[in-house]
C-alpha cells in the first residue's frame, strides 16, 4: 500500500491480493498515477479507469472516495491478451 498526495487530496494506492507484481512494477504504477495528477479528482466513487503501459500492460484501477480516496489496482492485463476490434459487422 502506498500513500500519496495530489493537490489537496491524500490518496491510498493498494493492490488486489490476487496480483503478483514486484516492487519495481508497483513503483512504476505509482509514477503513472502521479503523471495523471489532478485528473484523479474528477473520478467518482465506484468509477474505474485503465492506464496502458508498454512494460506492465493495461492496469485496471477502481476508485473509492468514501470514506477516503482509495485507488485499487484490481487487475493487470499483459499486452499479449489485448484484443482490438475496430468495427462490429
């Protein structure tokens, strides 16, 4: 679990217990969130979003704002499991 501040908000970053990621990957995820910055405050309780990174993959976050600002990394999907469907016939 990590604690960080953006603007006036104090956030907690936690990781689902089902994930197996090392400390370097956790640090990269935290740095990715810091780049998003104040955009985090626009998410409401129960929202979810994804950050795509070359090294880790698609990082799925869930947002809690009650009683605290908490982001949970709920899943990580490596690029080999991404599927892109441009149009549906």
